C-alpha cells in the first residue's frame, strides 16, 4: 500500500463532488470578502445613535394616594401628671 510522505492516509483521487464543493466554498468566501471590502458601510468604528430623549416623566417609587379634601384630625393637649 502506498502512503503519502507524511505517513497519513494513502493518496486517493478527489471526486468531482469534492472539487465542486471546494470551488463553491472558495467562490462564496471570495464574494463575501470582496463585498465587505468594497462596502462603504463601516461596521467597526461607527458611533451609535444617541439615546432618545425622554418624553414622559418617570413614575418613580410608589407614593401614597393624595386626597383632594383636607380634614383636620383632633389633637390632645392634656398632660398626665408625673410625666415630663
């Protein structure tokens, strides 16, 4: 059995399907590379657009409900003897 100089698998002629597949991969890779090289769109160093400005006021933490009527609560003014 003949072996190649590197001592690996024996030489075998390439099938037509293998050659066509390799040619297709080469053409597709070259096309994509050429399209990227000729593109005027810079995808690496572009500055992202600024954040949009806020149009509404943020809600913030929950607040207790506000009432439209104000009622006065009675307060005690009496003092208990023996306390300061």
